[in-house]
């Protein structure tokens, strides 16, 4: 029996990445929802559709949206593994493999070029962080800006095409007033970050 794209390929790999801690459960649910919705639209299930309809899905804007979502979750590796598994399972369908290879190339190109250059001006974001937090030290690492503050507080902002993720870590406890002030500053950075576009 042929492997079903959603049930035998996507779902088990998604669960594997959740268990590894690479993908959080909320993103996993959304990912499965996106593929399930595509399955209903393109009818590529082996149970009540036609496997060759994967060709249409791989060429669609829905699949591009899936790529964008997975990139926003830092799950390129998972996406590549899903596509490699499809290539292995459906090797006798040249149309699927051709569409798959095009999709793999797109994933590879987007992974190499990254999201930041297309969407965010990282230097401008660093400037915002410096102005608002007045940190001891600021560093840029790919799609993240990290700042060390004076009170044993570490601030990190990850920027993606469709969202901004902010983390604040404390080495020691701080009083409520300081914490409240810090959160207000962080909210200000989040608001400004979405406007920092090339």
C-alpha cells in the first residue's frame, strides 16, 4: 500500500520534531491543520483522492504558505525531511518528483538567502533595542538580536517573515516595579520591530 502524505509522512515526522523539542505543540497543530486543509482542497489522500494531485499542491500558493509558516517556526529541517520522504515513497511518479524537486530547490534557496534580508533591517532593529533598553552589550546572530542588561537580564528578539518572538530571561528575581517597566519597554520594542522594514 502507498504511504498517505498526511497520515504516514507528515504526521509522524511532525510528532518526531515535537518530541525532539524542535517544534512546539501549538505550531505542530497549525502545521497539521494547514496540510489537512490542503488535502481537502487538492484531494491527494490515497484513501479518498488521487496521489498525483500532490503535483498541484506542490505548485500552489497553499504550499508556499506552508513553507513560509515552517520557516517562521525555524522548521526548515522538518520540511526538507518531509519532502525527502515523499521523494522516497513516490519515486515511481515522475510528475510528483518533478514538482517535489522544484519545491526542494525553493526551500533550499529560501533557507540560504534567509528571511531577514527580505523583510527586516537588522541594524535598525539593533538601534531600537539600544534606544529602548540601553543594554551593556548587543549582538546579532542570523535572525536574532540579543541584549544583555545590567540587572542580570537577557533580552532576545527573533524576527521572522510573519511574526516576532521575544524572550526575556532573568538570572535573579527582580521587583515588580522594575519588571513592569521592563515589560512596557519590551512591548514598545515589539511594536517598533514590526515597522522596521526595508
